[in-house]
């Protein structure tokens, strides 16, 4: 006759493993979202800088439109003032 005793250690280790895996997944998702947000900010900054430099060389309406969309400035005078500060 065999006598086996089951313990609860396996249950708690699986539970801890699942909780740890869930928190690790959430942490990785949060880190990737933060990196994506920072890359968006850096990209926007370089787009503004590039278009301001382009505007100082070539004064085209398409460049004004691009800068207007990126910077949320509507008047050409404000875009000029904004670009003068950026290009310095």
C-alpha cells in the first residue's frame, strides 16, 4: 500500500510565478510606451529644427504649412519668430 502526501507548495509557487510574470509583462509594456513617447518628442523636435532651417533657406508655403501643423502656430509672423529662436 502506497501513501502519498500532497503539499500546497506547488500551488503557491505557480501562483507566485503567474503574479511575477504579470507584473513583469506590465513593466515591459510601460517601459516600451515610455520609450515610444520619448522618441516621438525627439522626432518632433528634429522635424521642427529641420523645417526651420529649411524655411530660412527656402521660404515656401509647404514649409509654413508643415511648421504650422507641427507647432500649432497659425500666423506666418509667429512661425518666423518661433524659427528665429530655434535656429540661433
